[in-house]
DNA sequence: TTAAACCCGACTAAATTGGTCGTGTTTAGG
DNA sequence: CCTAAACACGACCAATTTAGTCGGGTTTAA
């Protein structure tokens, strides 16, 4: 029902936690997983993906961990979700071109949905990790 | 990946078709399904749901069919999706209270996401069937 | 009376999501 | 230089959700 996946939820919790991490210290996957009762293997994989895509920086070896690779207001919700779940597409037609759907010639909704998709991505990209951390206070998403 | 379900897609195609139906005529499930290559049983069920929730009016018996129960600009995308897929919740915490998640006391994201959810619903409720029919021309979603 | 249509719930199959496991690789610290 | 703590990765299984099917109804125009 148009829901963000558990993986994204976990990722966002972890990112928020890392944002509040004292400067100079690292967050470890296991530790974060324990705090929020997240299966640690699952969180580990999520953090690895976030690191691979440049949202987190990983420090290898014993006493290693993760830190944010950029400032909280530069990490957008759209980015986090796309990183963890793959390309967001309100409808299939929007991400894959040509869309593999059977409607092909008769698909009357792919054009309007391309516009909706675009506006939805703007919506998501206007929300930053910092906003989420501040409980969305004072956020009036403005449009155009 | 944050996608509208096939059922909603089918429903929207059918609604758009019905919007363009000559006044006084009905659209039949089988007929619409054929045009857009939608499995007819599936579409039938979707149209039944839309009728039950008051978005469509059904005409029973032979030579029956469906017509829109209200004008195109009064049918909102939020309404259609909620009707077909059930309550939209970006995260579970938002729809069910209390949320059944294990994070319970330590869930740091449910509050901000309640706000995001609210804004997302506004986003969806500003898009009408008429907008979709007009290929979203001239639609600048404005926010607050 | 019949056939065309809506109506409804139960069921199955396919796809996606959520979570686990095993095996590496890197590196601080003893 | 060894060990343990941590990241990295891919393969796999389980649970849930979505998609689609089927077999019955009921209503009504012709």
C-alpha cells in the first residue's frame, strides 16, 4: 500500500543515529542494531549499501564503523530510498523505457504518471535527514 | 520500490476511460478490460470496489455497466489509491496506532514520518482524475 | 426465460520483501 | 605477527504482499 520498505526504515533510523553521533566517533552496525532492535545482519547489509553509494563513509578493521559522508541537510530522503530500494517508480512505465506492460499502445496513463513521478521525486528530495532529525519542524514543503 | 499496485493502475485506466465515455452511456468491465488488455476478472473486482466506495455508480442487469459517481475533478488520486489498496501508510507506524514494530520505545522516526505522511497525502489529494486525463498539463502542485 | 452484466468470496501463483548464513577482507592492539 | 572486531559480499530461505483465477451468486433488459 505505497509503503517504504522495512530496509529503508532501518536505514533512516541508523542514519539519524549517526547524525547525532559525537563528532570523531564511529557508529558500529551491531551496536546500532541492538539499540533499535534491528536484526544486525540485515542492518549490516543496509549500511554497506549506503557506504557503497557514498552516503556513509566506512572505517574498516577493528574499532571501525560508519560516519555520514556528508552533512545531514545534504542527505535527501529520495537519495536514501533510491539507494536502498532501487529506483523509485510510482508506476513501472516510469522507470523502465519502454515499459514492459501489455497495454503498450493503449496505455493512457504513462504520460500523466511521468509528471506525477517527477513531482513526487521533488517532494522526496525536499526532505533531508536533518529535517527528519528535527521532526520535520518548520518544514513547509513548497512547490515551484 | 514505492510503487502503485497494478490494481490501482488498472483502476485509474478504467476511471479515465469512463471519464471520456459519451454522456448517457455506460462502460462495461469486460469491454474496458479488452481495450487495455487487463485480465477481465481482475478489473471486474476493482470496479466493484470502486462502486462500493462511491467513486463509481453501477447499473445492474443486462446492458448495465458503470459511470463515474462524481465529476472528474472531484475524484482525487488519494481517494482512488486508498479505495483500491487500503489506507496508504508511508511507514506502518503511521496507519496503525500503536505500531506493532519492535522498536517501540526507541522508534525515533515515527514522529517525523507522521508529518511526511500527512504532506504526502496532501500531495496525492491535489491530483484529480481530470488532471490525469489532461496529462497533468498546467498542474503546479502548490504546497501550503 | 435467457443472457448479459454486476457482485462476492475463496483460492492459487508469482513477485517482492525480510531476514539468515557462510565466507572473505581489513586493521587496531596485544 | 596473531587475534578479534569490524566491514564486505553473495547465496539462500521464509514470510508477506500482489496478481490473477475460479465458481458460485443476483439483477434486469429484451
